[in-house]
């Protein structure tokens, strides 16, 4: 997960717990990305998160948790929504969520999304045909930042991260995020990114964008395969993606590429004025 100087990050070191978390105003949630709990004292840890969420008018807390902490968090109203094998440098992460409102907990779209997901899972796991020779797949450099921001601005009406901001993209590249481009001539047709956690040896496959004129040609699958090769060369063991549950195309791309569905995080992101459920896809 990439953070910039504009993100609100909290760091706490208490006698019974430590944590680092993102106070995510856009998505009205706390995302804990590092923690430790001493003497299995979950009450102080959870109470701190709960009070912090209330002060910020947030309605969800998310913790990618170690297996040894699942029962302790479940006893304090966290529910397991998804899991990712070898997420923690070989150990499984369990995405535990606590909702602070019934409205945030319930998704009216989930039955329809589940039906679509079942249809996708019945399809063969065979990557789509590679795009034509007119497309060049290459790593993005700083020279591409302005064109890349313009591409994202054209594709995404709104997005949880400011990928249409050249300053944000420069920061992302400086922090090791890999962007792959699909170019045709002097123009960009599509792009995608891998946000790499070298410590835990995982990478989030994200920011897939293809201009409407080039959709249906397998660019997303080709960009995904190229990003996987980049990550494998760095020793990354776990690839994952949080994909909008309403996106038939992107969920199909990950299924075809051999990713496994590992759960749905309800009302997890606020996009284009609506809450979106996100499916977790994992490949190890």
C-alpha cells in the first residue's frame, strides 16, 4: 500500500500494543498495515481503534491479521472477509473487518455480484489471446508521467487514489511502484501498476486502465502478465488485487490469469459517489 505525505498515518507504541494505520478520509475507514499485540491483550488494541474511528466519523476498520490473532479479533466483533495466502512473507493474512454502522455492513448489490462471480468462476482459467503487434508493452519512466496521468484522467471519473495527479505518480515511482504501459505509436492505450511490499514479499496489482477504443483486445491481461514477471524477478511471492465487484471484465481477467477468489470486502471503497464491494483475488 502506497502512502504519500498527504496521507494521514498514525503510529502508536503502547505498553500492550503497537500499530501503524492509515486514516482514510476518502473511504471513511482505518486500515491497519502493521501491528503487534502483547500478552494477547486485544481489548486495549481494539478500544484504541474503535475510539479513533468514532472521532473521525469512520464506519469501518480493516486489519490484515496474522492467523494467531484471528480468534482474538473475532471475539471483539471483527469478521473475516477475505484471506491471502503467503501475504506475510509466506504466512496467510486474514482480512478482518469491524463495522461501526449497520448501513456500512450491508450491501444491497452483493447478491447480484455473487451471481456474476459464480458465472466467472465457471469459465476456464486460460489467459486471453495476446494483443496485436501494434502494441508495445514497456515499463513506465518519469518521462511518461504526464501522459500516464492524462490516461488515468480520461479513464477514471473518480478513483480512491489521485492517479491523475503527476505529483502523485512521481511519488509512486520514487517509492518503487512499477507502472506498465501499453503504447501504440506515440499514444498510450492502457496502463497498470504493481505496488510492491518488499518486506512481506507481496504485490498489489492495481490501477488497470484501458481507453475505450482499445478495450476487448487483451491489454489488461498482457499488462498483468508483464507486471508479474517484474515482481517475480524481485522475489515477490504473493500477487493480489482488490477488484470492484461490479466489474465483470477485470474480475474475469484475474480469474483467467490463474488468480483465486478469496473473499469480498463489503462497502470497502467510495468511488463515483457510491460504496463499492471489492473482491480479493490472490495468486501465489
